[in-house]
């Protein structure tokens, strides 16, 4: 069995002839906590859309646990949280979780839902409220809860702590760290480089659609001689 959870091989994506992802190659190991970082417009979300087969790549190959990403069975092992998560406004929190867990073929466990809600500082009464009355932070927590309850092997999270206050961010990071201890693979994007430095085994820097660096946070700061990851990132994309 391969120890590679995700493999991108020379992936290309263009919109109206303009390259958005160019010759992108990367491997993410099983059980790894991996961060993908880059400025707005670097191509991160487009790469994730290609991975999930939301759009066709114009070249290259993507594999999920050694299976081509276009194979439905490969994507069945993924839990995904989009950058702009908006649940159906008319569903209650409970309705949404039951619906999502049904899609994941995972049983709705009221006790585990209560535990996750407590771990994310989301009040139990939110289960009975429609999503249209949720704040941005509550909405993000609901999306995270759905992912955490799915029991999948691979978690693809696009800005998972976006919209969360400092307390909620700390709690969410604690729950994500539990996934790593359980041997799950987490592949996420973030603009919060302090979180990346704290949580990630490795990271990739993507800039103008291309891979600029892949390695540990310590390797990136060491390569540039920067005092912290933020400065190292700036030096990396300025090369």
C-alpha cells in the first residue's frame, strides 16, 4: 500500500487561455498535516477544485490514495470544507448534519454531535435553528462539525478557520490536531501562517499558479534565513 495520500503531477489549468495552475507537482503523505499557502489568486482554490473534479484539469494527473481523482470511489474518502461555506438557509443545524452524514454514509450520533458542538463552542440550541439566522462564525463551525463527524481518511479544508474569533480558532485547531493523532490526512489552505507554522508537518508555497517551495516550515525559514514563517514566505515569493 502506497504511503501517498495525494499526488499532483504536472497539473495544468487555464481559464480563457490564461494559466491559473502551471506544471504543479506535489505529494502529500498519509497521516500528514499539510498546509498550502499563497496570496489571493495564487491558484490554491482552483487546484482544490481540480482535485475534487469540480472542474477539468487541462493537463497532468491527480491521484487520491493511488486512485485517479476522476474516479468517484476515490473522492468518497474525502471530507471537504469550501472557503465560502454556505449551508442551505432553510435547513436547521440538525437537518444539515443529518443530510451531510447521510451523504457520507455515516450514522448520526447525537452524543458525538453534542461533543463536537461543545468542542467548537457551538451551543446545542443551534441544532434547532435555521442556518439563515447563523452568524458567520456559527456557519463556519457548522461546516467544520460536518467534516469532523464524517470519519473520513482525508480532509480537504479551504481556509477552515476563516471567520472564527480567537477562542473558536484555538478550539478548532485542537480538534484538527486530534485528526492527526488519529492518523488522518489533512490538506488545508490558510492565510494564517502562524497556524501553519504551529500545526503543519510540511507546507507548500504556491505563487502565480506554480509551486515555489515544499518542505517543513523550519526548512523554509532556514532556506531564506528569515526570523519567522511570514518573512520567509515573503522572501520565497519574491525570488
